[in-house]
């Protein structure tokens, strides 16, 4: 092999040789050549120097990149930590509010003496419903003004027969109760009455949350529910939105002092058969301890036509 060709081959191998990528036999060949060739040795020394400088530059860039990466990672960790802390604080705040509202609502939902007024507007029909409760008695006065201007008044007087066992019932929501009822219906053209009817009633004041039997359900409720301070008709309250699996309505205003729902938005849901049912928006007003026996004096039956 000619010397120039040999030098060219050796010099082509220098990069790998410097990076320790050549095998033992090749290393021996290059080392023997460097001992006898000053030109190649000079090229080798220069190349080695250049490669070392280049490696140092690469190392510095690598270190700089790693520092930037670590700094960005640290910033990301701080952001995640802040988000987590905010989440925990917000969830803790809502847990406190939910427990507080439930405790306050329990005092009122268990009351047997109350006057509850419900105002609803549904598809142009305006209804005012008044519920009078005194121990085992209920009186419900429903006055409806239809969109065509016709007025209808339905008055129910009932005495409780029993409370229906319900595994879904919780303290902050009304139980289902069976009543023996007399119903009086008044329109612009007639007065009718239906006597001694058996029917279920569930009209007591209600709290905002149900099914919160343990801390797990309470945490889920707090995470999935939005609770914000506001006012409604001059009353301090919370605007609560969330799933009807844990709320008595998906969108409502809850009085801050009583824990009772004072307004709900209209909503739709599917029943067990898949039918879409609509609940109109409503506003509620309450009085406690004001109902007397005089509120249950029934009208003169002789003025009504009794129907079966």
C-alpha cells in the first residue's frame, strides 16, 4: 500500500479512533502509523484538540439545556402545587358550606309547623301554592292563572295516615307521607269537592343536598358542585349548580341562614321509562311557627257539588 493512501485511510479513522469507537486491531494499526508518520500525528493532534473543544462546547450546551429543563420543570411543579392547594382549599370550603347548610336545613325540614309559599311560572301558566302544616295536618291552596286568563283554585285539607318508608330519604329533604284528603276545586263557573281521598304528599321545606351519608359522598358532592355567594331578592344565599344525583335541583339558590332552597331554575329529566319530564322554575318563601287550627277550617260543603 502506498504511503499516501495509508495516511488517507488513517486520517479517515481518526474521528472514530479519538472517540474510542475502533477495535483493538485498528487501534494498533493507527498507533504504529502515528509513530512513523509525523504529518499524520500532527493532523491527529489538531483533530483531537478540535474534537475536545467541540465536545466541551456540546457539554456546556447540554448542561445549559438541562438547567433550563430543570427550571421549567420546577416552575411546572410549582404551578401544579399551587393548583392542587387551590383545589384542596376550594373543596374544603365547599365541604364546610355543605355541612353547614345541611345542619341548618335539618332544623327546618323536621318542623311540623310551617307556612310555605311556592311561586311557579310554566309555559305561560302562573301558580301560587301555599302549604300550611300543623303536626299531622296539611292544607294546600293552589291558585293557577292560565295563559288565557282563566283562574282555578284547588284547596286540599289532609290528615296524615302514615309516613312511607323510603331508603332514599335523608334529613334535609321531605319524606313521602300518606294523607286522607278532602279536595275543593273552584273555577269561574263551578265549585266541586272530592272527599275522603287517599293520596301521598311531599311538600315540606327542603334542603339543597341529599344522599350525603358518609365523608366520601360529601367529598364527591363538594368536587362536582359549584357553590358561589350571591343574593336573591335581598337575601344572602349561595348559587348552587351540579348533578341532581346529589342535589335536590341542578340549579338553585339556597338561603345562607336557613339552608333551605329559595329558588330553582326550570329543568328537564328522564323518568324510568325514558320519558322527558319538565320541572318549572320556582321561588319559595317560608314562615315557621305561625300556623294555627283556624287555618284548617274547611269551607261550607253545601256550596260545592260532591263528585266521585
